[in-house]
C-alpha cells in the first residue's frame, strides 16, 4: 500500500525533551530521598506520565506506599518543574533535519501528523513554531490509552483521512515502535539498533531520512 501519511513522535524525534523530563523526575526522587540516574530515566521514554511515576517509585523501592491522591499530586509537581524548562525552549532546540523532513513529505503530497503521548505537546510545538507543519496533531490530551496501545496513531490516521496501512511512524521508543506495528503501520526507528527492535528502518535522526525513499517502503 502506498504511503500517504507520515506520523511523528515528538519527544526524542523532533526535540530532545528527555533531559528536561529527567531533571524534573530527579528532583522529585531527591525530595523522596533517593537517587534517580540517567540510566533509570531510559525506562521512561515514550511512557505516560503516571506510568513514569510508578516506575520512578519502583526504582526508589516505594511502590504501593502512596495513595492515588498523593500520586496525582507528585505527578503534578513534576509536571510544574518540567513546564518551567520547556517554557524556555525555542526553535534552536528543534533536532537537525526536522523541518527539511516535514517539508520533504509535504512536497511529495504526504500528510504530516504528530502522534505524541505528551500532554505538553502543544506548548512545545508552539515554542518551536512547528505547529503549522502538521496536518493533524494527536497528543496526550486526546488519547486515553498509552503506547504500546496503537490508539494515538490510529487516531492520527483517521484525522489525516488515510488508512492505517498507508502510514509510516517515526519513533524513538520501543513502546512507540510496538504501537505502530499494532496499528498495522510501517515503523521507522530513530536511535541505536542496540536499544530497539521490530522496526522497518532505523536512522540516527531525521537528518538521515529521505522522504522520497521512505514512501517506497
Ligand atoms: C512522551 C515522553 O512523549 O510523553 C515520556 O517520551 C513522557 O517521557 C510522556 O512521560 C508524557 O509526557 P507529559 O508531557 O504529558 O508528562
Ligand atoms: Mg519519543
């Protein structure tokens, strides 16, 4: 089936927000009295906010120690610190090749879609001045099931008016690659072959992606 839409994850594909998520989670861990390393943070990539908190508490040996209300409060505090960081972002933080890639797909008549788990996606896109580059934007405020559930990508295909089999997804997280495959879409991984599996193609970044080749996969 010919490719008619390219769906992009945000964090780790278009922008490196993992460092800001890390600073905020580390601060929360510090308040709770334990160390949270960058290696631990790898486990949070592509994972929803509440699931990330559960993993963080697991790392600190604090699983099951807090009420739902306390958990929501901790997640809200973490998000407040995270938002402080992303509020200061600008176009200089767009990862190399992003704009060329988005333009390249559009020049070929391919729809461009954002498919992110983040509830902060609109703030980031607006600071990066990238919103006009997308035909449809699906973020964490529009979906109820986290990746690897395919909901976010299926909704993206629907909003773009194309079939799932006509989509290619760009993802840096294993949960996202799985979500793309479950949706019946092609998956292009962004990252290191040692950390990811199950993809159709892999590149180090969007700067290596050639839209005219991708539409033939
Ligand atoms: C994903 C990130 O894109 O969004 C995760 O990879 C993050 O690390 C998730 O937890 C949810 O983000 P937010 O901004 O809604 O807390
Ligand atoms: Mg990601």
